[in-house]
C-alpha cells in the first residue's frame, strides 16, 4: 500500500500514517518510541512493510531524496522527524462536543514543536507551533477556540512523559472556566471553578511543570 492521500494548506501539511511510521523508524530513539505510543503507531513503526511504503511516498512528494545511496529527509518532513525523535513532552488534547471527540497531539522538542491532528484516509495534519508562543499559551488557544466554536464544549489535556502522565479536565463556567484534576489520595476529581483565562493558562502550565520536573 502506498501512502495515503495528503492535503496541504497554508497552515498544515498532511502526512500519511506510513510516512510517519518511516520517520519514527528512521529516528529510532527512545523519544521516537514514545511518540509512536502516543500516536498509536508502534506496530506500524516496527513493521517491515509500512515504513518502506512511507519512504517511497516521501520520495515521490519531494520530502526525501537519495544522496550517495542514502535517503535524506528534506523540506517539511525534516522538522517533523526531528520533533518526533527528540520530544521531551507529549500532550493529547481531546476536544469534546455533542458526544463527538476530536484530538490534537502537541509534540514538543527544543527548538521544534508540532501540533498534530488525525484526519480521514489515515492522514495526520501537522502544524508547526509558532516558536514565539509558549506551550501553555498554544494549548490555551486550542481550548479557547474549541469553546468559541462549541460554547458547551469541554476538553481533556493528558500530558505525558515516558513513565508518567497527568490529566486536566476543562469546561466553560459561565464566562470563566472550571478545571478538574486527579489528585493522589482523593477518590474524586478535584474541581476548581471561576478561573480566568490567565488562571486557566496557569493550570495548564502547572500540569506540564509537574511532569517536566520529574527526575
């Protein structure tokens, strides 16, 4: 199977799942393994067939070339490969409305960070995060835009590092926000209400800081 239909826009580039599998296998770092788990592509990454289809597709699209019999990743595929293989933090942002759930995966490395969305035909749309926007601010903007489009919408942020994760539940609270966290030793989700945009941003930053400060 060759890689799937890919769409481009001014803001995003689509990569088929076989192309992503190849980029993950090419890196073969612990971080790439973690990226594969987050993207649910571990089996595809370790396949003997799919990454071959992926590199064929990348070559055909001009995202890879052959130099001295070696394959060199180029253009938009290069930062994608770098981020997936060097990430330090992964956040799955589940956006929910009317029993419909959409997902954005935030993959952060230094200096490249990506926002990835699964789409039809087994394609991932990849957006480069503005380097002038911090991770918490980027995630806050995603949640804010979701609620602008779906006023009753909710979100779940699942921040992950290898071996640990933390959750933040977010919902509108009138003109403000309510967040829920899972606290060790507490039987139920601990909720805080009446948060401003700035306080929600702080809650997102805290979620991330808890994990990135782990030894």
